[in-house]
């Protein structure tokens, strides 16, 4: 099959020399541009169709809205005094100027799409220099862009991990070119993505130290990453979260009381590490989805070492979404495993030659890269990407049209409590809450049982709505297609005079 594809390529090149030459020079930019447009379309359509979420897009929209006003206020969606006390993502400060051009959650989605797509460029140029083949380089760039983990990141709203993926690719680009000043310059940006990037940067330093034989750069990377992790998780984040301990350690508390105890426990109980790697079966499924699209070849490349911290941050966690495929966490493996495969090709050639098989490196590289490009499809198209073949994804239903009418009626300075998919559309305000059974005294409460009911089931949400119908503080207004807006009734001051906090009713078609 691979030989047949290669022959067709040669025939195409002979029949269309000018087009072939143009694609040879600009093919990577065409590929990058196509996936940028695809990522943007996916993100904006999801948001338009009320398939984006308060957790995380609503959280980050309010955060960026506050930063664009030069504030570090209380995040009312996440319910934390400062979002930097929840996760230390200083990288967002570099994004705020772009957000200020258009203060809208869709701007964040567009920025993310562009950033992730641009990560294919360092992948392409590393592969081109290493393998001397544009076919191989384009195939590996496609693998990066079409990897199921990358596509899940795009389908999962907006997240800081989107910035880590191209930064990892860029760090390897500088390592490969031996541009060590550029490599050291990238490290602070990687650390600023999130506090949990520090262990990955530590292993990146070990890779540079052991496999690239650069003791200064490797040791500096290790020392900086360890110091940063301690300073952020033990000093800065507790101060920003009103003196609380690092919140996310709770996911590992079943293994010990602190990070040192966790390490000791795993070293003295290696069977626990094995069990936590494969059980429950969702973890085994995740591992298969990581190994099979790359045909397991990344095991032969030393750069795979860098994936260990990210992988075990998820496998050792007692939080189920960390192992779930339908999440943004796994895009980070795309550049790591691609570069590991690149390192494995010469080793694979030597392995075959030792067994008496004469293999041309160029042909082997082309075969491997085309194979990886073909392997992505069944895994990627089995996940969220299959949504692209649903005609309903591209049109607004009456439910969604009514939802946008309701959103447009809410005053910009009103306090709102809304269901999870509605929160991102109204998050640019001081007081926006995600409905969890408590209305937080919001002036408007917006619910629809036909949308994602997180953190409830549909039945539980209907029960909560029934309680709101009986709440004397609120007046319900039904708009059809499942939409109900509960409006806080006019309040009275101690003198008994009416104090209108908002418009008494929303205007528009109602049941």
C-alpha cells in the first residue's frame, strides 16, 4: 500500500512539475493554514451551539475580562479569590493584549487555534533537517495536527495546555539545532504555562543532560524547574489562595501526605505503581490510544522520557477525568512522541541491519512517516472529530437561536447564575455563577434541561428548577425549547420603598 502511494506521488510530480514545486516550497504553510481554519471553525461552532462550558471557558473568560481591566479579582465561576491561586498560568499575561483587541470568548478560541496550529512548524523543520525529506516532514506535521489528543484539545474549549504543546515543539527545535540560548529562552515560557509543567521541564533537563551531553544547560534546567515548582506551589499559590495549601495535591493524597511521602511510597511499593498504571481499565485504554497511533516506535527514542511526568500526573491521580480520552490533557504527547519517533528511525535501521536486512534510511523514514499519518485517522475519527460529519453541527437549532436571544437581553452589568453551557456567553461581568443548586442571589438565573446539565443529571436539574419555581424571590419566565429565566423580584429597602435592581421582565417571545 505504501509503495503504491509513493508511486502515485512520483507520477503526480512528473505530470504537474510546477504545482509539485510550489507545494514542495509552501506545502507546510498550506497545511498549517488549513488546520488553523479547521480549528477556528470547530471552536466557534461549538461555542455558538452552546457546547462550550463554564468549566473552563467561562472561568478563563471572566479571568481575561478582569485582566483586560487591570484587575485580579475574585473568580466567581471557579469560586476562588484569584485564579492564579488555583493554577499559576502567567502565560496568560502575554495573551491579554490580543484579547483587548476584541473582548469576547471567541477571541480566546481563535488565539488557541492559531497557537496550536503553529506548533506544526517546528515539527516540520526538525523532521526536514533530520530526514532530508519533505514528504516525511509533511507527514509528521500532519500527525501533530491530526493526532486525536490535539483534536480533543480543540474540541475542549480553551485551556492553558494549548500553549505548552507548541512550546515543547519549539524547545526541541532549538535543542536539535543546538541553539542553546533559544532553548533557555523558551524554558521560562514553558514554566509559565502552569505549575504542573515544572516536572516536565525537569525531565527535559535530564534529557539534555544525559542524551545531549550538555551538563550546563541540563543542570540549569533541572535546578530552575525544581526551584520554580517549590516557590510556586509552596509560597506564591498559597498566598494567592488565602493561605490554603496547594489545592490539586488532593488528587494524590491517597499515596501520601506530601510529595516526598508519595515518592517514598511508590519507591517502596512498586506493585502499586504498576497497578496505578493500568487499573482501572480506562487507564489501559488511554495507554493503547497513545501507543498504537505511533506504532509504539517512540519507545526507541530517548525524548519519550519527557512524557513520563505528564503521563503519571494523570495515571496516579484519583480524579477520573485525568484518564478520560475526551479531554484536553493528551495533546501534550503529540510533539514528544513525534520527536521520539524521529530519533527511533536510525535505531530501527541499525536494528534491522544487525539482522542482515539491508534497509535504505530514506525509504525507511518515508515508510514510517506515511504509516504514522495513516494510523491517526481511525483513532482521531473515533473521538470528538466525528462531530464534523454531523450536519446539525453546522446549523442553529430553534433551541440555540432562542438561547442567543436570551443572552442578548441580559444587561451587561447584571449578576447572572447560569447553567454550564450558558456561562461562557455571559462571563464578561463581575458576578457570573455556575448553577449548582445555589443561585448566589443573582438577578438572573438561566436554565435549560436540554443542554449539558453539569454538575447535575437532567432529572436532578428538573428537580432543582422545580424548587426555583417555588422560590418567592424569583419570577419565572419561559421562552420555549426548554429555556427558563428566573428573574429576581424587585427588592425593598428598610423604608419599604421599591428598589428596582433590574428590568422586571425580559422582552421577547414567551410560552
